[in-house]
């Protein structure tokens, strides 16, 4: 354990020294060498101002400590990214629910459309569109209770024609008994079958749909 700590400290110190060298052209070690050389070659009748130089050295030390802190934070973020990667990979094969309004249609099986209603409704309309926004199906869901609701879409359009596999979107509009609009929160659901990383962020794939790992709100065995 002590060896690992020592190596980490040394690495952070090297990072700080190299970063300072690249940024300002000098690190603490360079300054110390210059300081000692000046002391060795100073004019005895007009000595260098040691107080001023020590003050400059203290400033350089503070800068180096800031670089060390930056190095430590980078290592922490890298460790967090590795942990995120391992956690997200473990979701493959699980049934996940994520914030979103996308549907992955495989062309054969029904697709689950999930949403929450802020209150009970006397009427609801489900609108399904292509990923480009073209409406393909509008369904009257009737009255629904508040809370979690779902609908099994058979993958057909309004004329009963089976639509091709791909990504679709949906929205739900509901009203209560007084005719006031009731907010609906939509979710993307399905079995996670892959994972993708992009610029440090993890994304789960559910068929043709890609959702950010950070948007996943529930996971269960398939």
C-alpha cells in the first residue's frame, strides 16, 4: 500500500514539474538551482536579496501545489470513468428504463411505450412519429390513472400496415375532467444490448435507440 502511494505522489510531482516547465519555462527545481548559483556567485559587497528570492520560491511552490492538485483530480476522474464503464457494462442484458421519448421497433415484436401522468385523466392521445417527426400513428388511450402507465404498440400505422424496424418517437397528451392539460413524463424502455463510450460518457443501446447512461432510472432482470 505504501509503495502505491509513493508512486502516485512521485507521478503527480513529475506531472506538476513538467507542466510548470512547459507553462512558465521554470519549475521549483530550476529556481532552486538558479538561487544557489546566484548565492555562490554573488558580490560579497552587494549580496542578493535572499528575502525576495525566498518569497518567489514560495510562490513557485504554491503554483506547483496547484498543479499537483490538478494531477490528483485527473486521476480521480479517470478512476471514476473506469468505475462508470464497469457499472454500465453490467447493464447489458437487463431491462432498463431511461428518461426519453424514443422507441426501438424490431419489426416483429410489440414495443412498450411507458409514461407517467401527473394526475388522473379523462382522455389521452398517444402520438407516434418517425425519428424525423412524421406522424405514423395516433391512438386514443381513453382515461388513465395518475402515475405509471404503459401501452403495447404493435408496430403498425393507422391503416394497420406494419412499419419497418427502426427508431420512433412518441408523445402523450392528456386532460383531466375539467379539461385541463395533465403533464406526461415519457420513458424509453427495453433490453440493453450494448454500450458505447464517447468523450468519457457512457451510452446504452436498446435495439436502434441510444440513451445516456446518466438518464437510466431503473434496471431489472429481463
